[in-house]
C-alpha cells in the first residue's frame, strides 16, 4: 500500500480535477504502488473531505459489473463508490454538459434500504429483507483520468468514476417487479442508443447488492437504512457528448428523463 503522504497527494489531485472539471494523468501511471487498498483509502479520504465541507453520504454504487461495461472500459473487475447527496440531480430537469469531463449515461436499478445491511456473509435473502423499495435510475459516470485510461485502482481512487445520479419517480416493492429480468433501453433525442437486461448485472441485481455489501465490509464500510444502492448498469454506457433529451426506460416499470444543455 502507498504511504499516507502519497495517498493524500493523489486524493488532492483528484479532488482538484473534480472541482475544476478537468482530467489528469491516471494516478496508476505516476504511482507504481497504487493498489486496490490504497485506492479505497484515497476514495475514503476524499469522501471525508466532501462530508467535512457539508455534503453527506447517501449510498453506494457498484460499477463495471456487466460484460458490456467491462468491455467498454477495459476492466475485468467491478468498481465501487460512495454516493454523495451533492451529486444527485432531479428528474426532468437540465444538467450542464460543461459540469462533466467525459460523461457517459447508464441505466440501472436503484435499491433503497429500509434497514441496515452489514457484511460480510450477506446473502440475497438478507438483501431482499433489507430493501424497502426500488427505483429506475440514471447514473452519469465521469472520470477525472485522461481519456478514461483507467485501471481498477484508478477508478476506485476516483470514487468509482461517479458523476451524477438521477432517480425516477416510480418506486416499486420487490414483489412487484421481476428485477432479475427487466429489459432496459436508453434513448437520446428519442432514438434508442442502448438496450440490455438486468440479468446482465451478476445474473440478478440483488446478488450484486449482496456482493458489493460483502466486498466493502472488508474496508469497514456498511450500509444503513435510507441508503441508495446502485447495482450497476444493465447495458453499455453511452457517451453524453451533446445537448439534447435523454431517457432511460425499464419495460413494465418506468422511465427516467433529463435534458442536457
């Protein structure tokens, strides 16, 4: 693991890049000792900095779990990140393209917990018991690493390449949805640009929630009642390159829409 001084330096450079909406050389290209454990500590340091500045942790995300996502970004393992309240945007409102470096749009199910969920050894049954309701969600992922040339430690240090989250307004209980086989589509200006199924999320997004809960418990992170957990995209991420209207749709459930200017 990198020493504390090196971790703090990387954290500061990523924090500045996020604040200034610019890219930097991927940390792994400049720090040979950057490993997963160091990257998680860097992520936690920047989350603590955001909280000290008035933000708050409202959940967690799992990324790069579907094969389409791993192929797109050259990763063969999932990444994880904290969700901060300050990154959430409202459905059917407008986001500014200049607020992002190199954004992509993902459609995924969001699970809202009604009780705490703490690994290790969390099962899918535990997840089902803990989930209060679920929502369709858009995640706008973004990377501070130049040209998305990332290793797993790079994206973990960059808080799982988080950008923004938009939650839809169609909450459903788990017994009202077949969450393991929902068909999802993303449309840009009314044209379908991606399609997939939630079965691509570790076979079942509830399994993905158990997986990320158990994994993060090894770093002293637990989930709490009220947390939002993003299980990961069910389709290939789509570049958000220009102004226009975007929509993500789950068949038989609902849509999430927003504008880009």
